[in-house]
C-alpha cells in the first residue's frame, strides 16, 4: 500500500507523512550496513545487501531473518544530508 493510501486511511500521522515526502526528494542509495526503517517506523534494521533486481535485503533489529523490500518502501534511519 502506498504512503498516500496509508495517510488517507489514517494510519500515518502528519509527522510520518512529512518524513516520507521529504525522503522522496532524496534518492536513497542503500548500502550494506546502512540503517533503515519502514515507512511507519514500526521496524528498524540494517541493510545486508542489494539483490540483483535492486531490492534491499535487510535484517530487522533483534532478528536473524533476512527480509526483502523495494528501496521505495524503506527510509534511511538518519536523514540524508
């Protein structure tokens, strides 16, 4: 589901939506070791690698499982300067 749909559904607060919109102004180039979080901030973790198809393989904090997500569905945990 897109960030806009989350906002319309009332799942995202104004601060989270503003953060997502600001992140669109930057091209996030995730690299192994980079800290990331989901749009809602419900999960945070570390990039393990970038798959051949461009998806981001990452591990959530406290988990040994690898997750795979599109780069568009993750945000850098610290703002890009």
